[in-house]
């Protein structure tokens, strides 16, 4: 059985966007970072059943995107859904660094099976 992490990475690899799991200081923008948000299992008769894992996919760019209709964001969510992964809707966080007068647009979607 393929892990959810592996499914995500294989689904997104053809998009040719730099990717890392958890943290990366070296990558140029745009980039994708994946993180585990939740990992739990239901216990029955002292054994784990019905494992549930949820990942956050973060897309970082210097260009603002339309969360409702953007080619890149849609291509990410479409690739995930084609891999039989469930996705939430995109949200946007604008991160401004006043010291270097720079703005990074951070888009977040959650993925689960």
C-alpha cells in the first residue's frame, strides 16, 4: 500500500514545481511544502483501525493568485484529486517582510484519503 505522502509527491511531481516535506530554506519561489497536520487511528480491541492522516500542501509564490480560478492552484488540486485524494478549498495568507520590503503569497490546501 502506497503512503499518502508518496501519493501526494507522485501526483505533484509532473507539475515541475520545487517541492519539499516540512521545511526548506534553499528553494526558489514558487515552491510547494508538504506537512502532516493530523495523524490518528481508531483503536478497536487494542488494535489500530481506520487510520486517518491529513496533510497540508502549501504553495508559495511572489505572484498573487486567485483562489477561485487560478491555473497553477487548479493544476495542483486537480493532480491531487486524480490521485484519489480528497482536497479542501484553497486559502490565502499574505506574508510581508518589512525588513527586505518583500511579500510572499502563501496558499494552503488540505489533503486526505
